């Protein structure tokens, strides 16, 4: 099975859509924290690498020029008719874009899925403009690597220094890093014990949210509260216990 086939057939990846921000406390927590840390930066031409069907760029102004890339073609269909949206199916290690094309690139929970992550960062460096911003998130702490990581296609988890050194090798300057998920995300260890049931439950939850108005209102409140608790967890846990971490980089001049 190719990498493309893996993600096409992994329904929890390929069936994601914009409503996942309101369905998943984890996604809402992650996206909100990143937006908060980007509020002082101006973006004109953005690319979301490994966007799936629930791109972080959905939270940006509709006037923004948005490009989407994913190795799976199914999730990209929802972007075809969107204003100023340009979806492409492709490989992060061979990006189909010209040099210096974007002033903002996101790759959220993507690098851990790439065998040659050095080549991936090299390609990001090639297509981002001087002074451009790159935001990434990755699973944190190699000691937390479990069967769950293998099931969803992770080659590795990272230490903070691994990411900083990887990007500094390509002349990126670290702006800041911050926790995304704390210890609450250990629930994923439980979910990994029965991945088929977990995937089916997520698909049913998405369907119920989209078709049942009363459930949608109740779930909306649950997600808001849980997301708020996750943000507190990420903020106050010591770095050694953060399970997912975000980095903001700026591309230096040559």
C-alpha cells in the first residue's frame, strides 16, 4: 500500500471537513492557540501542507489567497469551489510550487508522517519567501511513542531541540514555541486499543453533529468547555509533559 492509499483509506483523515473545528475539542484547542500566536503577523498568500479536509486556513479571511496540499485527493474536493482556494494533490518532499511562492506556510501534525523530514523542510524552505512565517505542530516526546502513533502513520515523535535544529539548518529563526496538548491527550492511548471502533465512533459523531440540531447545540457547549480545559492543560503543564507542541519560524535572508 502506498502512502497515498493509506491516507485515502484512513476515513478519519479523508472524511474530515470544516465542521471538525466544532466537533473536536482537540482541533479547536490547537487552531485557537495557533491563531492567538499569529495575531501580530500579516498574511497574504498562504499554503497549508497536509491540510486534510479541515484546514487551519478555514479560520482566515476569505479574501486571503489560500493553497491546499495533501497526498490524498478525497479531502481536497471540498476546496475546489471555495473562493480564492487552490487545492493540489502532492507530496511534501516534492512540492509542486515555484521558489519563494508563499509568505505563510502551515504544516500541522505533518512532519511526523514523513519518512524524509529533512527533505520536507528543505522543500518548505525553497517555496517560502524571505521573511515568511512557517508554523508547524508535531507530537512531542519520543518516550510517548506508542502503538497509536504507528496506527496513524507516525514515523516518530520529536523533542523540542530536534525541530529547532532541523529548521535552523535551513536558515529559519525560531520566533517561539508553545504547548498545544498536555496530558489530557493521553486519551489517545485508550483510543488506540480499539482503532476500528474509535474510527467508527468519530464518523458517527460527525454525522450526528451535522444532522441533529439539538445534539449540535449540546455538543457545541461540550467542545467549548473541553477545549478551554485543554488550553489550560497545555499552558500549565511542564514542557516535559507536553504531548504536542507548536513552533513559529521566520525565514532569514541568505
